[in-house]
């Protein structure tokens, strides 16, 4: 098995990465940073996002395993003190590969069209004030948005920024996109839906910039600032991300442990 390790860069994560390499070598696993088949992320969910974007061009060929060195992670489900057990099962067991949907956007600017893929979400924010954008669903006018911004999340990203905005938590087996508002302006003159919306795989939405404005576009943790965005087309991506599961840890257990706690009566 070809593997690589990405760590958060803090002392604990770095020492765990070194320990992983040591244990893996003893078990005949081959380190290959250029074309790994398994990518181990050591840190937090943010570290897994970085690992995902580092190897996004190989998304169809790789699977991810997350080890968390902070609190419980959504993408990182192995604990720091379980490293030996992880290396052992990785060298002995075939994992179950679990695939999660991704989101894709096509951004049209004065320079042309660029495509991006996100594991958690795309975030749009007005930089100098209110973001003003027309939102179309399946090429039909839906609403004129005025407010701080819009978050378009994947099912596995629904527990991140989307949750802070009151969006629903969506099981990753539901191939969908969620559109959530950030502080929309609603009064007798301006109106948006207010609730977050879930789009199925075969639908798309367009966000059309309605004025000359600087827009901050975040693709997971990566931010881009532009003043020439004309439109953004959002859809469920054709590609998926794969996680190698060596033991069960269901999505709803992760949700409960992260947000409710361990001692539910
Ligand atoms: P960060 O500021 O460390 O992330 C904020 C928090 O979101 C961290 O606790 C992070 O976990 C957690 N997180 C990331 N992905 C998650 C997921 N799928 N489900 C549940 N929690 C998740 O920045 P970052 O680590 O680079 O992560 C970028 C993400 O931060 C963005 O994709 C966005 O979802 C989120 N964010 C949230 C808000 C908000 O809630 N108001 C605002 C901006 C960005 P770790 O500590 O394990 O990394
Ligand atoms: Mn983080």
C-alpha cells in the first residue's frame, strides 16, 4: 500500500506523523508522497481539507484517513493514542471505502470560466458591504439576495459553517447541495426565502452578481477576492471523495459526539 501523511504542523501532529512512518515501515507500507493511494491527515478537520485540496487532482484514486489531535473531528475519526492500532489494521485489513458527495462551481469572470471543487462548502461574501446577487434555480429566477453572504455546502460540510447559519445537517448519502443565507436583509422592499434550501443532484443554481462589487469567494479554507465575478454556477460534483474506514463510526454518532456529548441518557 502506497501512503502519505499530512500533518497540521504543530508539535504533537508532527511527532505523530514521524511515529506513523516508523510503524508503517515496520509493517511494509510504502511511503509515496507523489502518488499515494491512502492519505493520512493528522490534525483536525481543517488539516483534512488541506490534504483534500493537495490531492484533489487524484480524487478518484485516493482515499483519506483522519487522525485528530484536537477535539473529535468530522473527517478525522482516529485518536492520537490509537496510532499503533491504526497502522496495524491498515496493514492487515481491507477497509470499507465510503464516498461522500462534493460540490462544484463554475465561476465566470471577465477573464473566463474557472471550475472549483469543495469538500465542505463555497462561501460568497460582499467585501465592501452588502452582497447583491440574483439567484436562479434551474435557469429560473428565484430571488434577489441582499445580505452578508451565501454558503453552498456539501452534505459533509453541513456540520461546519452551514450549521452555524441554522442550516440542516444532511447525511452524506443524500447527494445534494445546501444553500444557506448569511444575514439576509428582509423587509417590505427586499425579500429572500430565509430558510436554507436543499438541491438534489440533477439541479443547479446560478448566483449572478447584480452590481459592480468585490466578492470574497472561499473554497473550503481557501479564499479568493475578485471584483469581476459575473456569475457562479453551483451543482453537486460528478466526482466524490473517498474515506477508508477500518472500523464503523457512523455519521450520526459523529454528530452526536461532536454536538451533544458522550453521555446521552
Ligand atoms: P477553522 O477556523 O479551524 O474551522 C472552524 C471549525 O470548523 C473548526 O473547529 C473545524 O474543525 C471545524 N470544521 C471544519 N470542517 C468541519 C466539518 N465538515 N464539520 C464540522 N466541523 C468542521 O478553519 P479550518 O480548519 O481551515 O476549516 C475551514 C472551515 O471552517 C470552513 O470550511 C468552514 O466550514 C468553517 N468555518 C466556519 C465558520 C462558522 O461556523 N462561523 C466560519 C468560517 C469558516 P478543526 O478544528 O478540527 O479544524
Ligand atoms: Mn481548523
